[in-house]
């Protein structure tokens, strides 16, 4: 049976029951650095096991499954070779997804999903079983996982940032505030594209300390739940609101509304807008992941309209991009 074959009802159920196995194999391979060990020369399983902390037989079984899923390939002699997919697991790839794969296999995500039962029963994030303070407090208490999380957020944003810059004209804004923008990967791309624009990165102190101010980029430390945001002509929130429940999301948007320079300030949400119908969309998987990990959720455009309205912000519309993400635009 191929991956594209029509599945019978039992196969639908059995495939879903075992769907986590291949994902877990990928996470383990990323964590132990298989792709970094596999360079441009074909390697045997023994070669890869010698270069990584792995048992040769166990590793062969993991790699065989990843080969079936198109992550790895073999040459005519049966040695392992890179595919375009496996190269994305290399640490030195410009669009590396290794950190993202490691994050999804870390306790932050994997163990939280193990408590999905709790989330479904109570509506609380599964991660609260690991840390009652929630996901932010959990990462603060586990700096090693926080570092992987920050690297993962930067890694997965590569294509989304390019798509956002191609879909929206940011040149109309003199000063852009990136709210919760991590190490500033989005804002730096914006400033590179628009040399007349200046920016301000607003982040929690622990993250802001790792970013650097420049002539056109200011770094301001603060908490958007308690501290005033810097003033700007446009506020960009990339993958921020989906981390939070509705009340928290409204509080964040209200802070943006209070910080605006004047009427007509732009509020730009870069999120995977969930379709209303039953079609397959990445947001539906992310939605359950948010339920387990952060207690947040993915939302439809109508739900984003309601959030914006509750914060006194008018929905202008949503612009699709070349990735599953859209730019939801509001105006104060």
C-alpha cells in the first residue's frame, strides 16, 4: 500500500493509531544529529552509528522507517544518502528544521501531548500536569528546552517570513513593532527589505537580553500583559495569539490598542487561519497541539474578528500567503 492509496476504514484508524511512530523516529534522528553526521558521501548504518550515540541495529530500523517516508535515501550499494528533506535536518542548512523537530520531541511538546486526556477532560493545557504555571513558566524553569523552543520558532518561520513579505506592502509603515518576536528574525527581514523603516522588538526580558539593538532596530524588554508597548505605526504579532486563550488574546490586543500612535494604526496578525469547512489544513493539527501545550488555539477568520472587536480593533481583512499562514489585518 502506498502513502497515496485510498485507505479502507480499518486502515484509516490503524494509520492514525500509529501516526506518532514515524514522527517520533524523526524527532530522535534529529536529536542525535543523524543528518549532521551524514555529509555528501554515502554512509553505512555502522558509519552513522559510530558518529552518533546510537546502537547500529536500532538505528537501522529507525532509518528504514524514515526512508519509507521520504526523509532518507540509499545508493545502489544500500548506503544512506541525503534527500532534500533530510538536508533540512542539518544544523547548518539555511532553512534548517532540526530545532523544530527536536522541540516537538522534547518534554515541552511530547510529554504535554501525553496529557491530552487531561486537556480534553478539563480544558486546561496538558502541560499544566508538568508545570502548574503553564508553558511560559515551564520554559523558564527549563532553559535548555527554552533554547530549543526559540531556535525552533526561528527555524520554522523562514518560509512564512518570505511569504509574508511578498504578500503585504510593509513600506507604508515608518516604524514597526514586532510584539513577542523572539530574537527578531521577522523584524530583521522587514528592515532588510525596507531600508527607510525602523523597528522595535518587544520581548520578555530573558529573550530580549539575547537580541541586539542596532541603528534602526530597538530592543525593548517587557511583558505584554503588564507593561506598555512601544508606540509604532504598525504592530506585527507572528504566531502569538494562537498560544493563548481568548481572554489572554484580547488582553494582548488591548495592550496593542493602547500603545498605538493614533487612529488607523495597523495591527497585523500572522497566523494559520483555520478554514470553516472540513478540508485538511495544518491549523487543525496545530489546534490540538495548542490545546495540549499552551492552552491556546487556532482560529477562524470570524473568531479573529471577534477578538479584534473585543479589543476595539476593526478587522480590515485577511491576505493569504504562499504558505498556510495568512496576514489578518486590523486597524485601531
